[in-house]
């Protein structure tokens, strides 16, 4: 049965106890029991002793085991002994699962999860969540099982636990196979197969082949199913995985029988039946007997067919009775499960939500601090940029001021030179005014006189041209002519002589 394969949080505890010297004698049991009843015994010692007694009785008397575990649990809860409570919830989850009381098993696994969260034992989370997934699968709650298995996947990836991750992928493959979503089922089985090949887990590889064979058989691809069953048989025979070998053998035998290869089918079904009988695997005895019954019936051997049919029928009825009892028990607890587990799940979810809210709050604070730091950096950069702009602006202004000062000095020097030149010319004008006036009247054209007047005002060639509607080149030509006629070398000298000419004309 599936629940017999379920792991619990405190499986390590069971392993440690199994390594200890068993105290199975009546005297030893009495000694341990007296320790639990003594008023001088410390509570922590009593708790450990209850678990020692539970380990002794676990395979002899489940009811007695329950009693010891309950005593240890009550005492652990009374004194808030975290390790004791963890062991108690692990034991109760295991014992309830063994008895088929799946809802109770779920309840105690959720309590185990709460303990693991209290002590921040993150490595235990995947084990407990996997247990919860298996238990929900037992209740046919495949969607809930898938959620737990997916959580396990994320945790095992974070913890880099490859073997556990392969188990999670295998469980997801089985969950989707039960839902008949075969494409996803094969995808997860293949993921498990890749990891198990990488880590060399031969037993795990054989399970992958067997599971994938079942999927292909349900899909109707019996050739591919047979190929995978034979691969699993080869590995399981070598690794001595007896129960798995019996399963693969009778599954392959059924396909060979359906294909008409009765000799091969009989060999494999017989081997499966012998292995199952030897190890007492009831389910496998029933299935292999059914396969042999069909083979001998086809071969028309009624004596042998009847023999195996009786074996099959007897075990089949017995297994059906167990399954029916289990179904009744599941039905009985289903309503309570929907209420109790929902409450426990909500409590667990509340813890997770509180953690998530705390993480979100921390992230928000970090984000706010980051934004504040960013604005501070932006403000500092803005100030630096503004200072740089002001510095460049001031530097440019200083450069402009220096240039302006140079221009003023140049203009001042030029003005002083012009003043001196005017004074020299004024000194000489008294002797030459009359003759000069005559020369100008004979030499300058009307246009040249117009240009000379504008030149004397300080206009540029372009401005003179715009005033007289002449091109710049025409203005340049007239000015060169003026230089020659006035016997001057530059605009300043021409302007001075033009001014003298104007003054002379006024005097005359």
C-alpha cells in the first residue's frame, strides 16, 4: 500500500533507535516502564523512555505503541519540549498512515511542519511536504498532492538535494498518471530518470522504467511498455529489488500473454509468483496468480488454471476487504479532514503569509531606502552640475570681460591715434585747405562723395552698400578708388580727409 512507503520527519530518530541494542525481554520492558512511572525521573528522561518502549512495541502491538507515543506527546506539550513534540508528531503521522487513517496522519504531519518552522529546520521541510503529498494522493486529492510535490521541488533545488529532487519528480509523474495527463507524467518521469542516471541511482532508475512502462501501457503502446519493463527487470534482478522485480515480471507477463507469447509469459509470471510467495507480498502473489490463471486457461490446462484462480480469488477478496475498510475509514474521516486539515492548513498558511508579509515589508523598506539614496545621489549630482554650469558661465563671462577690455584698449589706442592724426592734419590744413578743396572737387565723383560721407560715419562696407543699394564688391571698388584719389592708406585716413573736406566746404 502507498502509505507504507510514506516517510516522516523523524525517520532519522527511528534509524538511531534501530541501531541500539533491542530491549525486548519482559524484564527490560518492566525496567523501562518503571522509569516512566517514577516521580523522581526527569520529564525529559521519561519522554525518551516512552519512545524506547514505542520502538520495542511498534511491530508487536500497535495499540500499545500508540499509548506510549501519546504519553510522550502529552508530556512534551506540557513542558514545551520541542524535540519531544517533533518525535511525537512524527510517530503519530507514521502510525496513523500505517493504519490507513490518512486524515489524522495529515494532521500530525502539519504539526511536524509547524515544529520545523519553529526551530527553522529548513532541511526537514521537503520530507514533511513530500509526506503530505503522498497522503493527499492516498486520499485521491491529486491536485493538492501536486502542490505539495511542487513545493518540494523548489526546496530541494534550493538545498541541492538531487536524490530527493528525483523522488519529487517521480511523485509528480505518478500524480499526473493518476489524473491521466500522460504527457506531463512522462515529462516528470524523464526528469527523475536524468537525475538518477547522473547520480548513479540504479534502483531509482528501475522505478522510472517501470513507471514509464505503466504509462505507455495505459496509453496502449504495449511495445514501448514491454521494452521499459524489461529494462527495469534487468536492473531489479541485479540490484535484488525483489518486490519491484515481481511487479515488473507479472506486468511484462501480461503483455506477452496478450501478444500470444505464452511460453515467455509463463516463465515471467512463474518467477514473479515465486518471489512474491518467498517474501510474502500479498498483492504481488494475487497479481502473478491471476496472470498464471489466464495463461493456463489459454493453454487449456484446467487443473493448473483452477489452482491459480483459487489463489487469486482468495487474496483478491481479502485485499478488496482491506481496501473497502480503508475506503470506509477514508469516507468517515473525509468530512473531519476537510474541516480539521483546513484549519491546520490555514494556520500553516498564516505563518507563511506572515513570513511573506514580513519579507515584503523588508523589501518595501529596502526599496524606500534605495529610492531615498537615489534621490540623494540625484540631488548631489544636480548641485554638482549647477556648480559646474555656474563655473563655466563665470569663466566665459571673465573671458568676455577680458576680450571687452582688450577691445576697449584697442579702440582707445585707435582713437588716440586718430586724434593725433586729426590734430596734425588740422595744423597743416590752414596752408593746404584751398588747394585740397580744388583737388577734391576735380577728382571725386558724386557716388564716391556719397560713399566717403557714409564711411566717415563709421559704417561697414555692407552697411554702405545697403544704404546706397550697391553690392559689397562695388563698394570696395569705390573705396579703393577713394584711397588712390585722396592719397590715403586706410578708412580712418579717408574719414579724416572726408571730414576736413566737409569742414572746408562749410567755411567756403
